C-alpha cells in the first residue's frame, strides 16, 4: 500500500472539531498511513490519538504547533517526533494554557465593549480542557449571529487591527524551536506563505529559523495552488530544508481541507519524514 503522510492537523485538544479518536479514524478512512497530530500549543490529545492509532494500524507521529514571536510577528512552528514528557516543553505547554486563558479574558472584554457579552463563558465551555483559540471566538460570534462565517469573524473582530484583537507575547522563535529539538523533534515552519512576507523578510526569517535549529518547511499545505507550491519548494531547496506536507485539517465542514488530500512533495525536495525515526 502506498504511504500517505499528513503531518499537520487539529483535534478538540485545540481548535479542531473532532476528538483525537475521531480524527485518527477519519484519517485512516481517507487512506492516511502516517498522521501527525499538531494541536496549537498542546500535546494533550496525543495519548488518546496514540491508542486509536495502534487500534487502527495507522502510524501516529507526536506533534505540536507552537505559536511563536519573531520580530514582533506571530509564526507557527510545527514540531514533529517530539517527546511530550521533555520537561521544558511540558512546562511551556502548561504555561501556554494560562497565556491563552488570560488572552481569552481580554478578547471577551473587548467584545463586551462592542456590546457582545458572554464570550468568555462560551469559549471556555466550548474548549473544555483544551486550548482556547480565536477559532472558538469565531464559532461563538457565528452562533450569536454576529457574523455568518469564521472568515467574517476574523475580518470584523479577531484579526490583527480589528476591535477584539489582543496582542499576545508568545515564546521567541528560537526558544520555541529549542523546546522541539531538545525533546528530540524536528522543527518545521508551518504554512510559510500565509505570513505574507516579502522575499527579503522571508529570507531573514528562514536564516533565523535555520540558525535556531529549524530543519523543515511545509511545502504542501491546504489550498495551495501550483505557483505557491513552487515558491515554497524553492525556499526549501535554497535553504536546504526538508519538505513537509500537512492538511491543517480542523473540521469536516470545511470541504476544501480534508485529511490526506494533498499534492505529493516535489521530487527534488527531501521529505521531512526521512528525518524522523
Ligand atoms: P490563535 O492561535 O488562538 O490565535 O488562533 C489561530 C487560529 O485561528 C488558526 O490556527 C486558524 O485555525 C484560525 N484562523 C486564523 N485566521 C483565520 C481566518 N481568517 N479564518 C478562519 N480561521 C482563521
Ligand atoms: Mn487553528
Ligand atoms: Mn497555523
Ligand atoms: Mn494548524
């Protein structure tokens, strides 16, 4: 059977709609043979995902998607093959839960000023034990008919520069990468074209990323056209980075983003899974 890798997705441990079990089952149904669960700033979904993966015969790669700061902007770094028990990483995710809770309180206050009450209780209930994300706020705003889509929630309230945006100090890029590599994992720059950097700044970012020990870059992520894949592959080749592929699946309602529905990695790019045990 052909190998099919999907190395970026989310469960209810962060802003995914499916439990780790349901997510692994869906990936299996879609023909995925190796899946990395990469929830935002948490590894809490991994034990359940691992159990289900063993039962279904799919290979589960322990992952995380860390929110980081570099030059005062937010960048997402995926860690693959991490050890969640590595103390600095475990301590970081523990602290990030509080960071996200406190950010949620501030976002809710800003929404209250816009005469939208009740957001904090709603997102806290929706997230449960999991990480609270802006996706939870977007869903709340939809449920209250303030917006008709997640995109509109970000465009009108949650995105940078909008009324309910709260600047957050995440860990610096270098520190976050050290949590990943220190735990035995491989650090991968997530969705490189989503940051809208100029080529000049992209090069600066990739130099800093490599200097800090980063080894991979997502060459194939959801909804990339052929031109974008070429651009990302070109960065991988020029900076001697391994290429990763991941759907960034969050929920089945988004019909454009399905687990395992990904273009193959361009032949000239070294696959990131060759760096994993
Ligand atoms: P957070 O990490 O809490 O700031 O939330 C970021 C998450 O919000 C991302 O991982 C996406 O899942 C989601 N997100 C960000 N921007 C948008 C957008 N424009 N439309 C829909 N979802 C978005
Ligand atoms: Mn997300
Ligand atoms: Mn991301
Ligand atoms: Mn993601």
